[in-house]
């Protein structure tokens, strides 16, 4: 099994050592670097692109949330903190888990199981994903098309079907949006419960109500990105 490359971001040397002691029981995890502050962590994560980071929230000058906002590509994140008031906010940043200090061996074990499951799912998803150059056959009524995935700019729920938008055409697929999402290339983004957009077709982006974003596609279609998905979208597009 491929080693899970890991960086520990924690201003306390004692806390870093405690985490490393816990990690010793997991030979599949390799600690490749340590950082005592956000700026050093940013440098190391950008350079090494680890699979996983253990991230303290309270650190001098900048906190763990600020680090995640700085990163273009965010690794799997497990927060470690002595304060429980950040729990809800941590999951708004799509953290995989939230460990309270001092971290017990049993609680740490559960976090590692989550990490492994997440990595396995990502690997399986990558193997099954289509490429933009792949062609798919669509039949809707009497009409048939053979189109490239990259030519599709929008998938949208319509009843029990999914409507596909491409070139100047629309067609219905007898598949759910969730089924389709699992196979799409990275250029496609789940904007909300009912729509997936091709980010290469974005014309511009507006700030919208309640922390949402409004995306304008090249055909002038307007898509609202939900508040929950907006933080993910900002990471993806480096906003």
C-alpha cells in the first residue's frame, strides 16, 4: 500500500511529539514534515503536496482556517485543538475530522480509519472518471448524439431524469445527477443539489445573497452556487 504522506501543523512541540507517538502505530502513515506556524505550513504543503495534514486551529499570527484559505489544493484535513467551540466551523471548511487534545489512541484510530476510507474512495473515483475527450452516446426520443464530455456545460435535475446541455442542444438522460457526478472529470463542479457545471464555461462570477455565489456561463445561463458549495468552489478556483 502507498504511504499516506502527512504534515503536522502545530505550534506546540509537545503536541507534535504526541501526534508522532500516536502515528507510530500506523506504519502506512509517513510524517514528511512539521510546521510550527501557518506560513511555514503553507510553504511545506505547497512543496510536498501531502495526502493528509493534522492541523491545529489556534496558532500565533494566523490560525488553521486561514491556512486552508491560502491553499489552492487542500489535502485531507484533520483538525487538532484544545477548544471545542470551533467544531462546527471546522466542518464548514470540509475537515474530515476534529480531534480534541489530548488525543486518545482510540479516537485517533477512528480518525485514521476515516482517512483511509476517504483515500480509497478518491482512488476508486479517479479510476472510474471519464476524460473530457471521451465521447458518450445520448438518445432522447428520436434524436441521437455522440458528444464529448468536454462539450457539456451543464447537468440539471429534471424529475427522475438529468437534463444535459451541450452546444445548442438539450437532452434527457435516464440517470440521476449523483450517478453522473461520480464519473465526471475534475472540471465539473456540483454547484447545488440540482446542478453540475463545467467550470471551463464560466464567464464571470458575482457575490450573491447569504454567502452564495452566482455564476454566469458563456451562454448567459445563471447558476447559483449554494453556501455550502461556495467555500469548495473558492478553493477550486483559488478565489
